[in-house]
């Protein structure tokens, strides 16, 4: 029986970064300069090939998963909502009067995130961690509220045609960037204990309906889905018409709850738990 410790046995072979460093020191010849000679895991052109898409999907799933596991994050509270909703102090600069009126939900998002993060800190930041898309608007308000409480929050960004940096309130070590929308959606929902949905556009609607479909089809356990702003949602989606048409069941209407304030949302989450 070997006297080596488990850690020593794990390093019987050179670590990947050691071999990567050695490869960089290899004498320069026509052979070593050729793309074929590069170590596969350091070869950017190889990793970005069309045939490597399954590997990239796996990497994009694994990286946030491993980092959140290392941080001890067990559950999240997801905040979906519009990037264009301004803070109340900028409501008069909004592109439409409606967006200006919706600025009140920026404050509710900030208050909600702050209160949920205070609760999260009681579990040493493991549970009820705020998770947003990392952008402006409602997402910024959510990350700001968590920061005000002195806690951490997650930002799940996505590469878009127009360059957009994450908002400044996302915890840097929990600020992720995605290429694949599908993998990003998985990370939104994998640890979720509750979903809050503030007024928003196509992206918000996409995230809302994806979640509802997963629960309706029992691919995901039921959890609170809280829509902030009844007037907004009733104007853009006629849920009862869907039920009357038979395209959804009457009981599907119970998958959502309307709220107006952070405290209402927290009360529902508490009652659910």
C-alpha cells in the first residue's frame, strides 16, 4: 500500500497548467509553431470549431456550477425584469411615460433584494441569494439591494450584439457571462426557490414563459412565481382568455401570483416555505 496521501496521489501526473507552461517554453520550430502541435485545451481556434459546440455547452454549464458550489450557494431568488426600467430619479428621462411610471418597481426590486439578502446572511450567504441577469434596470436594482444589505448576488450575463458591461453591484466573483441562452436559463432555475418577474420586454417574457412551461409540464418542481404589477401584466397578457380558449387549464392560472410590493412578495415566499 502506498504511503502517499490522497493529495499526493492526485498529483502523480503533471497538472494541466504545468504542461501548458512547459509547452510555452518549447523551442520554436516549424513543427512546434504549427496549430496541430498546440495542446488541445489551450488551442482557442480548436475550441471554437463548430464540432466542439457540445464541449463548449458542457464547459458553460460546468464553470458557474463549480464556482457557485465552491461558494456554498444552495438556493437563489431569481429576479427577471426589464433592462429599460429607470430608477425613480431618472423617471422623467424615460423614453415613454409608461416606463417612467414603472420606475416605482425599480425601488420595489431594490427593497425586495435587500430584505431577501438580509435573510440570506442569516444562512451565511448560502440560501436565498439574489440572482439577476446582471444588466441595467430591474436587474441593477436587484443587485444594488443585495449590495446595500452587505451580501453577495449573482449576475448571469449574456453576450449581445451591443456591448454591455455588467452593472456595478453584481458580486465580481459571481458575475458570469454566457454564449448560450439555454445554459444561462438552466442556471437561473437550477437553484431557484422563488421567481420574481417585474415588467419587461421580450427577454422577460421569454424567461417567464419558459419557467411556466417547465412547471406546467412537471419538468420542474412548483415554486412561487410572483408578477410585480397587476395592471401591466393584465394589459399585455390575457391569461383568462387562454384558459377560456382551452389552450391552458384553469388550474394553470394558479401558477402565478400578483404582487405590488416587496413585502407582499416576501409574505408569499414565507407562506410557501
